[in-house]
């Protein structure tokens, strides 16, 4: 019979996603058919599945770790935040509605059926399903109708392992506190705990592990040291997004304004991995550095509001100064739309219907359309004839004189992107461009930098292998497998 085990956390960004990915690689390496599953995810970092749907990027990575193609059933409910109080609801890969957080509480019971249907489907094709919880197991204020954590575990009788992050401090309190506030029947679903991201001598925390076990009644299943190689794996949450660490030697600087609703920011990961590149994440209140060779405008879940935020930060002025100094600008997806003369939202997809001026750096106009394009693509870049692979995930159509100078030719014959007359501003709807080693090397050469020649995709697989070995050493994986049912 198919077994299942759920990894929940004391909070967001405690390492649940990577632990599931590492365990998927480990158990798949033992010959098991493994499937990852996250009932409900909240992220604007999404991936396209082969059947034209979308799921959280973390579940796509976990599928890769398990050696299988990503499926919409691995993340049946995906929430894509559009504001502080509202999000798009994507169910089994398709956008269903846009709801406010307060209203969503009433939606959860009806979404449970889709969650259970997807879970049953995955169990039918696997020996082991590794389930990832969302946020914190101790959010008792959201427990009624829960589909993401204990509500799912109880509905499916799936045992739970709870993860705490010692790197952020207070791990004893967070684990013991979870035991104190959750319902006793929920607590009974937890069969053990893990402490993640430990730095230093593990023997110094032996008493801490003992105290947690005594206070909760849950056995300790592992103390996981910090793993530097994990930085090569995509971050699921923008809170975990980091720029390149400044290093010695000549490095080209790429500046990335961090927009409030930045999306698909794993586009930056291949650049961050290049030793000759420093990716500078420009946060609110900071200026775009004057010595950047490239300003990269990333994707956005809400292009028009994020464009307003960009202007409020004064980054539009910084970009104009950057261009006067001879710099380059690249817009990806939503960032591409911002570069044009106008953006129109006649259907009110991102808010009230409106038309707003863009940055005016490309002679194009974008009209938001209700239909969303979700597709994996291949093709060649027109500047050098190099092949690429990537994916489209966007609403809107862009047209204007500068599209007569496209950036890419897709395999189906379509042309994508636009280039300014002087060649220093360009945009594309394609995501994943820099993950292609040849494309990345060509872009860096235009900036006066050299790629190190390493394969980005091979590096991701090497990091997954290292993570699996790391967990095998520091976690009682045989006991985890025995706990699954």
C-alpha cells in the first residue's frame, strides 16, 4: 500500500520545501516511486506543468528530485497574492477566482474535495507521498476548515513530522509552544520533530533536543546542520530571496528592483550562481547602484500596481540615469510590460479598469487580457541563433513598432519580445532564459563578463544529491519511512 508522511513547520521558511525535496531524492534513490504533494501553497513563484497548468515552484523542484514530471495534482490549491488582503485561487492548475483573505476562509471546505481528489490520484501511482504543510502548524486561528496542515493530516490520517528552524532563534519555544496551543488530537498526529539549520557543535544542543522531547512527548528525529549547497536551490518565498554575496575580483553587477509582488524570481538563480556576477537586490528605500551593467526588471503578479511602486521608490529616475551612463535594461514578463509606453487593463484584472503610462523605454503598448498563457517553449535567439528552453506564464498582449525587432523566435514560428532602436533596452515574456547555459553565457558576454561554463541544471541536481546525502546522515530516515502510512 502507498504510504504518506507529512512535513509541517513551526513557521514559514523553516526549510519544509527543501527537506521534502531532499527526502524525495533520497527515497527515490532507494528505488521507491515518490511523489511530492502540497495541498495548499501561497506563492507567486510558479512553474508550468506539461498539461498547461501551474503549481508552486517548490513542488516542481520536488518532482525533479523524485525523478518525475511535475503535475497540477502535486499542488492542487495555489494562492497567488495580488494585494495585502487578496489573492488569485488556482485549483488543479487553473485560475478559479480572485478572493479576499477573509472570504477565502469560507472557500476552504469546498476546496478540500479537490485536494483529496489530487491526493488520491498521486497515491495511485506512488509507493510514498511526501506531503508538505504550509506556514505554521500552530495557526490555531485558521484551524477551522483547514486544508493545508492538520485539517489535511486528520482527513487523510497522514502522520506528521514537525520542523523547527534554530537559525532564526527560539526553536525550543516554537516547538514546545506548538504542542501547547494545538488541539490534543492534532498533537497526536505529530510523530516526531526535526530541528533544521543548526550551526556549530551539535553536542551543544543535545540538551535542547532532550528538553523539546520531554516537553512535547515527540521523539527527536534529527538535528540538521546548515548546508551551504542548498543555496543553489530555488527559494520558494521572496523572504528567502538573496542576492549574490559580494566577492573579490572583477564582477559585473546586475541590479534587480525587488517589486512588492515580484514573481518567478527563480529567473535570477542562474545569474546568482555565476562567480563573475554580483546580483544586487534593490530593496525599498535603496537606490539602484550607479555601477550596474544591467538593470533587470523581474516578473510581477500585479504589473500596474508594481509599476506605481517602482515610481514611488524613484527607481524610474535611477533607470533613466543608468541608461544615460550607457547601461542596459532587460524586462522579463511583467517587467517587459512596464518598459512600454502604456499599460491598459480594460477588464479590471488587476484592480479598477485603467490605462497608465509605462516607463516609455520601448515603443510598445500592452493590453491586459483575461486569458492566461501557460506553456513550455523552445526556440532560438535572433541575435546569435542560440537555442533556448523556457516557459511563458502571463496575461496581456504587447504590440508596437519595437516588436519589429524581436528578441526570440519560438519553435512554433511566433516571435517574442522587443528591442529598442539603440539595442540597450529589451524585453521578453520568456521565463527560464538564463537557466540555458548558452544563453546565459551570451548575455554575460554582452555585459563584458564571462560565464564560468558550468551547467546550471547539473548544479541543481548536484545540490539535490548533496541535500539527500546530508539528510541521510543527520536524520533517522529509516524511522521516517517506518512512520509513514
